[in-house]
C-alpha cells in the first residue's frame, strides 16, 4: 500500500500512538482555516482528561507486551529513542556513541506509561523521573524497572503537581501527550517551570492535516484496524505553527521539528523531513542571565 508516488513504494506515514481518549472527535474547521481552539470539556480540567487517564489505567499490565495494545509504541521505539538520544546529546554537548552518553542529565518523562522510554534513557545514564497520573500504570512501571535492575523515580502525579513543588529538570519529554490535552497553551505554560534555564523540551505529536486524518484515522483505524475505531481525535491534533506559538507563550523557543514516517516495504519507521502526520519538536529555554 503506497500513498505517495504511484507505482513507487514511497514513505507511508500512518499513525501516532494509541490515544488516551476513546471518544470520537468532531471534525470542525478545515485544513486551510484558522487554527482551532483547544477547548476543555465540562468534566475535565484545561490540562487533564480524566477519561483518558482511566482508560490507560485499565491497560496497566499490557505496556510491555510488544504484540498488545501498545504495539505501535514498541514499533516506533528504536527510531524515537535514537532521536531523543541525539537531541539530548547535541544540546548538552555529549557524544551519543560514548556511553553513558546521558550521564547525570536529569530527565522528566511526562505521561511515561509503563516506562518504554524511561528505561532506555536510564540505561544511557540519565537520572530519570517518570510520572503518570494513573497509579496502576506507575505500579506496573515500577515492577518492570525493578526486574530490569534500573533505578527510575516513578511517581503517580500530574506534571502540574510536580511543577507546584518547584521541581525542575535539564530535559522534559512530552511524547504523544499534547494531542490528548484539552488546552495545549495552558498546559505548556504550567509545565514550563519544569525546564531548567538552558534546558530542553522534546515533544512528539500529530499534525492536524487532512493527510493525518486520512492516514492516522481512516487508514489506521478503519482500514488496517491497527487500533480501535475512535482512538484518535483529529480536532486535538496540533499543527507545528500552533505548537510554536504555545511554546513561545510558555517561554520556550522552538529549535526545530522532524517528521517520522513508516515504510510498509521495510516494515520500519524512520526520521524524515515530512511533518504532515507524525512529528517531533525540540524547544529550548534561555539560560539565566
């Protein structure tokens, strides 16, 4: 199945990851219209969707099953982790091929789930704090880390609670998170204090384009059935220019974006300049004067 160039197995950008909300999103607005507002529902705060937290809590025991509901996360793991390592090493002047390349770098993984990112970063020497609002998920992550002999500071708290405690880190990760947040600008403003001056924030999300709707929702959910119908909410996908504006308002400077695409011929993900569907964003905070 190819969707780029007729007759050639071009890159096939498909989907992000399982959403934290099973409710079907409404398709208001269009690709060429003005940015769509990030609205909070009446039963959730501006930054926390409790329905999504509850749904993921029910899947706590499935995080490390490579063929289970989180199979997409396992599939993108090598590409995603390589990008994270290279971005962190580049920012902090480390050699990515000289282990432990992330030694003594403090990293906060927000929405850590079962620890699919936290554990590899800990193996690279980072001092990892990983948080998730679902206690069941955190307990599953702790159990797996203990069995792997890794020390990771797992906490069942929200990012806002951690910011309220005055904590800050060299690097903050928001992977497959912002497209599940009702109010992205408010969320980033509350989280900005978690990034130390001179630090870095790395995000990954889905672009709100018609291409993303066709591939991430129609293709992945309705045709290939790689995930349940209703997994994604297209109106919560975030355009790069919207993310840049929200980051700027939070005191963070967008340093660059990078796409991630899937090739069905090779059955693997790779980094790309195409940010139409899946993309990473790296932002930095200025050093204190």
